[in-house]
C-alpha cells in the first residue's frame, strides 16, 4: 500500500506543479487585466491544493498533515478575497474590461 500511496502523492504534486506552470503561461497570454486575474486566482487555488494534498499523503496522519490542512484553508479563504479586492480596486481606478466600459462611479 505504501508504494500506491507514494505514487498517488507524486502524481498530485506533479499535477499541481504543472497546473501552476500552465496557469502562469496562460496569465502571460491573456489579453487584459481581468482575464489575467481570473487565470491567476484559479490556478493558484487548484495548483496549490493539489500540491498540498500530495504532501498530506506523504506526511500521513501526523501534525504535519494538520498544518498543511491549515495552510490549505488559509489559501482557500484568502485567495478569492484578495482577487476580489484587486478587481474592485481596478474597477474603482477605471480599468476597463476588454470589450466593455468600466462602470461609472456613483
């Protein structure tokens, strides 16, 4: 069972790394700020979760696995909030989305 668990953890770690690299390349190729922010937020969360899950499988049922789960929860809650704040700030500064106008200030 240990070899199967080891293989599964390495598959998750490599998949998370590849997902993060593909997301970084996608960020460079996106046409405007808002699509870049979307690509960054999605790949940040999914890539880091896959890597952290692979590390949890490597650690087993230990305190280290608990700490990794806490890090995953922090990423789960802070990444979308930071992305939302970044987009709201860009909209407030008047950065127009591709193919549309920025909403007028009230």
